[in-house]
C-alpha cells in the first residue's frame, strides 16, 4: 500500500485530483496536463483510460472491465488521497 500512496502523491504533486479505487490509482486533471506531467505519469506506470477519462495505475494485474466507474467504486471502494493520508 505504501508504493500505491507514494505514486498517488506524485500524481497529486503535479496537479491531479487523485482517488485510490481498490488497488488502483485514478488521477484526473481539470484539463489536459502538460507533456512533462504526462511523461512523469508514464514513467510511474500510469496509462490513459479513454473510457473513464483518467490516468490510472494498476496496483495489481487485472483485465479490462465493462463496468462503469461508479460500479467499480462501489465494488472496490474509493478514497480521495486526502482521506487515505490522514
């Protein structure tokens, strides 16, 4: 979990709104982040999820899910980074 929180904090440090959803990190930006931010996310193992419109990091191996973001949050739980760090 420490690695997950560290990656989440890095995403937050570049302006993302961050949620931990199960063993995933979902990072949202108000608009398209600059190239430097996208390169940092990629270097940390994040990728763009076109369906959910978030940068995401998978903390565990998984497969694609047809579920909506709401359904996934209900199933696995979701916390904003501030709630996790407190």
